[in-house]
């Protein structure tokens, strides 16, 4: 099955404490250590199509948090057809995922790992994920 936003939504919302952003396609987990009370772990990538103009959302590409730069480098090297980055994300622990190129099981693992990196440790322990 080819992954799309419906698959992303189903996976993300199955994770404890997760809510969907109201103003754009993205997912956050409740975390009191954040000023807003939430930490984002997956969202639609916005591409800079025209210099100087606003970025354009790409429904076929998901930005996903990773545990750190080492994991980011490993994913980017593992399969450039699935994973990529852009200068905007330099130094930031996230990769861009081409949804049509990834299977549901691998996407579930990525999203769960992203959630785990942003969720409070107690919630992760209690969920068994």
C-alpha cells in the first residue's frame, strides 16, 4: 500500500497524547516541558517553489522528527529515493519522507520513533511503545 496523508493520520492519531494541528497537516504530542504544552513530531513539508514567495505545502512529503543528527544521516544515506533534506533543515533533527516511496510498516516505525522522541518519558513508558 502506498502511504498518503490518510495513512499518516491513522498512524499518528493512534499514538497516546497526540493531536492533529488545526491550521495545517501536522501532529503534536502533549508535553509539559514545551512552552506551548505540545511538541510536534510530523508535519507536511512546505517547499520553496519561488524564491521570495511563501512556501507551498506538499501533501506527498512528510517531515518527521528523528532522535538526532546520527539517525538523520543514517536515514538519508539508506535510501535517497525515500528520504531527503533541504538547507532549511540543516542542523535540525528531521528528515523529509516521500510518502509514495515508503511502505506503511516502515512509515509506522518512523512516526512512532518521532513521537517517542517528543513525548514525555513517562507517557512512552506507560504506552509500551
